[in-house]
């Protein structure tokens, strides 16, 4: 805390007033670093809601990946929401203009953000450790059961990288087609959408 106070040119007590512990400091640093790496999210006014979702997803994921060492300290919350407010507003507006009701638009934004954050956290983990947990887990699942689980074994043997950009692109396309289906179907009273 003293080093931070010295760097900012303020008293340590002033820092302590806003930052109570190391984790809080790291969380704030992660949010600021993400904003610096995602500040230029450019979603053109004339693009479709689908393209707005793609651009938003790529920018968020790329921003989280860019802050690699701090990515584990990101938490969805007020600070993160404040930093990403403008691009989020653009996507929310695109969704509601496309015909999504407010609840569906909000749930869609939450889902898209979760997809981006999850993908980026996985990508950061792989880049830092070189470990691919899904591949290891798949191999353990197959251990001696290749005949019994032949289709799964064949898929695992393809060695497809489920941590690369193609995985994010596929996830976002599934998201887009899924919420499009929600938009086009009649409301379901028990789901609230």
C-alpha cells in the first residue's frame, strides 16, 4: 500500500480509505487494465445486433487476455460495469431495437459476458501454464474405455484446440442463434421470457 501511495503521491491513509486489502487493489488494477485494453470497442451505428454482439465479445475477450496476469482478479461488479458501460449500452440498444424485451436483452448481455469471460480465462490459463485441462480430463475419462466410448475417443483424437479463437467464435455464433430463437418464439410464461 505504501508503494501505491508513493506512486500516486498521496498519503497511505488515503489509499487505505479506498483500498482495504491487496485483493481489492488487484481487482481495481485488473478493471483499469481491462478498460485500457478494451476502451476502443468500436461498434458502428449501422451494424446489426448480431455483429454488435460479435464485436463486443471479441473486444471483451481480447481485453481480458491482454491483461493476462491480472485476469484472475476480475470480478463482475460495479467497477467493471462502469468501465464497460458505453459498449454495453450500444449492444443493449441494438438488442431492444431488434425486438428483444428488456428482460431478454439483459439476460442475453449477461450470457454473452459470461461466454467472453469464461473463454478469456481459459485462454489466459493455457497461455500461462501450457496445460489444457479439457484434453487431460478427456484422456482420463477415456482411460481404457476407448472401445466403449468410441465416438468420444474419435473426437478427442482429433486434437482440436478448444482454447483458440475458433472456440470463442463458435460460442458467440451459438449464442446469437440461440437468442435469435428466443426472439422468434412465443413467450414462455414459466421462464419469464
